[in-house]
C-alpha cells in the first residue's frame, strides 16, 4: 500500500514536470513566432514654444459716426459716395440755404444799423447827454442782435453737411432732390485706423493676460495671412454673470485688408519657453492619469512617463522623461505593449514642427 502511494506521487511529479516543460517550450515558441511591431520614430528637437490663449471675436471700427442733418432742407448736392475716404470737417453734401441766407442778410442789416446807432449814442453818453440806463439798454440790444446774427450764420453753414471724423464713407442715406429734416441721417463715416476686437476671457486667465502682449489673428476671408495686433486695454472688473473680463485688441492695417464685421480667431502669446525639447503631440499616450511615450531600447518598446509643458503647431514641450538621443515612437504606438519587440521602419529622424514641414513642402 505504501509503495503504491509513492508510485502515484512520483507519477504526478513527472506529469507536472512534463507539463511545465511543454508550457515553457510553447511560450518560447510563441515568442519566437510573434513578429516585431513596425513603428516609426523621431528624435526630440529643440526650439521655442509659446503659451497661447485663443478666442474668437468680431472685428469692429474703433470710431464710427452717423452724420445727421442739423437743419432741414432739400439735398442739392452730394459730394461723396460709399467707399470714399474723407477728412474730419470735409463737406459731404449741401442743402438749399435760400431761406437761411435771406434771414442772415436781414440780421446783418439790422446789426449794421444798430452798430451805427450805438456809436452815436456812445458819443452822447461820453458827453453826459444820455442816461446810463438808456445806454446800457442799447448795449444789451446790440449784444442780442450780434448773437442772433451769429446763430443765423451758423445755421446757414449747417446746410453744408460735414464729416465729424476722418474715415471712410460706409453708408449714404440721402439722394439729390430729397428733403430731409433736422436729425435725419445723411451718411455713416467709419474710421478704419485703428480697428479693434473685444475679447471676453475667462477669469482664470486674468493673471496671464497683460497690455502690450502680441496677438496673432486668423481671418477666414484672408486665408494664409497672419495679422499681427496688440493687447491695448484690460478691463479691471470681472463680469459676475459670465465670469469673464474684457480685453481690447488694437489692429493696425495700413493696407485696409480687414473690414469691420469680419470674424477673427485671436491667439494671445502670454509666455514663451526658448530652446526646449519637443516631440510630436501624437506621440503622447495617457496611461493611468500619466502622460507617457514609448522609446525604442534594444529593439523593444519601453514606456516612459514624461512631464509636458507648452504645445503649439502639433509639437509639445517635454520637460522630463526623454533626452535628445532617444528614439521616440511617433507612429504605431497606439495599442503597443511595454517590452514588445518593434521594428523601426524609418530610422530615427528629427521631429519637425508642422509649420517648418509646410514651408519645406512649399519649397
């Protein structure tokens, strides 16, 4: 009975040993049969990278004015059209001023007569032949008539409709022959220098944005053209309803390519890191809350936890985790397992920022 138990135990051990040997052989066989995963790699590059806040806003004219008629009258002459550039005080149109011209002539005649009377009575007053009260009344009448004459002269001048500001005629509301009333709109003048955009920024960015920072603007109507501008003013208060504060971006456009009403994407550069390591953003893989990349070591994919910084144009700054000589896997890393065998099909090349690659492609 004892011998039978020993034989059974020996048989079990032999079977277990055989199974282990077979398992090891199968694993080695599978490992040998698994082909390397083809990947592409790049070595990190050094360059400058900026921190950017981006937002969208319509572009507006800094100054714009509706030109209204200050006196009623018939439009006799229109001197400008939409799109014309005008200076402050330039005559834009003329109204008929026949009635006002007659009133001015009448006022001038009465003023001339009273001025002569005042001079004669002044001589009498100097000689003591006219009471002080009568002479003061005459002085008051003269001053009132002078004011009446000046008012008539001013109203006659108002028949010439003038530009209140320098700019471009953006709207014309009147036609020759029509009669307009006091307060009727005649033109709209828009100043195109400067143009402005009002951007509402979340309050968490308040410490990042300051006056004088550069702004790059992309406009759909001006494809491929980067417009440079500047942050000029920052509101000192935060709107409690929206949790944002307003900044003013001033745009200078000597070529007048930009028109009020165009929609722009604003990129405000608020910080810059120079000569830092960068890799393509697509090389990053999130793993358990960590940002990681795969690098090639001895033909295998090794996962590295990295610390990232600013990113732009498809590249991202790497503060820790890789060196300039590492072969960072940029294609084929999705689904890759640590220590998996890999085959580099392109050889390690330097990562090129998208903007440089586009420039080389254009060449």
